[in-house]
C-alpha cells in the first residue's frame, strides 16, 4: 500500500506555541488566506491535532470558527476542506466588498492624515513594482493592501471589519493571480487614478473612479475559469 500523501496545508502550518487554541485558529486562517493552498484542499483533523500536540476538540473548534467565516467547509463523512465558491458566490462577495468599500471612501479621503497618505503611496509603489516584475502573486497581495490603505482612514471600524471578512472569503480563489497581465495593468491604472483623487481629497472624483474600477473588476472576475478547481459548478451546493 503506498504511503499516504502529506497534506499541502499541513506542510505550511507553523507550530511556535503548541497547544494554544487561538494559535491553531490563527495558523489555519493564515495559511488559507495566504492563498498557497487552493480551494478544496483537505484539512486533516487528526494530523493537525497531532502537529499541535492537542486533542481533536480544539482543532474542531477552530475549524467551526473558520466555517462561520466562510473559509472552510465540512461534508458529513467527507471531512474538512478549504471552501470553494461558485462563480455566482464570488460575484456576490465582490458586490459586498464594493458596497462596504464605497461606504467608507468619503470619510477616508476627508479624514486621512499625512501618515495615511504616506502609507497609500508606499503600497502603490509596491503595486507598480509588481506590475513591472509581472508578478501576479505580489500584485494580488499588494492590491489588497492598497484597498486597505484606501479605506482604513475612514476609522469606521465595524464597517472595516465587515469589509475584511468579505475580502477573506474571496482569498482562496486568488483572483488577481489568475487573470491576464493586461487586466492587471488596466486595474492598476484605476488604482493610480483613485490615488490621485484621494490625495487631492476630491471625494466626488474618487467615488466615480471607484465605481468604474469595480465595474472593471466584475468584468474581469466573470472571465475566471470554472474548470480548474478554483470555482465550483453552479449546481453544486457546498454544505457548511
């Protein structure tokens, strides 16, 4: 009988503080959000428990929390796995992201401090570097950082928490990694325009460009393939 293959997720977990439930939850969440393990990756309960030196109970509790966050799914007799969205579900989450981000932008532009604007410029420079390097993984990561830097100055903390949660649900797909370079360049052109409007505190222009950016995002996301395991068929209902 051939040896059992080691889980790709298990290999990426870091055990610095064995036995602490919050460490288990944090590590599982970190690995999923990092995007290194694709949707449907199996999360082996027994092996995770052994790795952290705990019983199955704290691992189950961590997985239950991640199910509530939309990052993990569970099938009876099928175990736990990284959640997989359908195309429609992905589109819904992008609509949620747009709604929450738009609600924060006006306050963010008006309230931004010099430090906030400096952070946005810093992240934008990293985005530009990712474009020059044609590095889709770095672009995906820095695009999220750009939008965080754009909205965080709103100080609307409950809304920002909801935005973070909505964004997290889409992370296993790694959308920006799987689109073409030309689309990334066009999306970054929007970022540059949003940056200019933000720095000028021109709220009306910022909101207009943000709306155009989200329409472009919707068009790009609609082109993601459904036959490579990233997205589930629309007729498949995933139990949670």
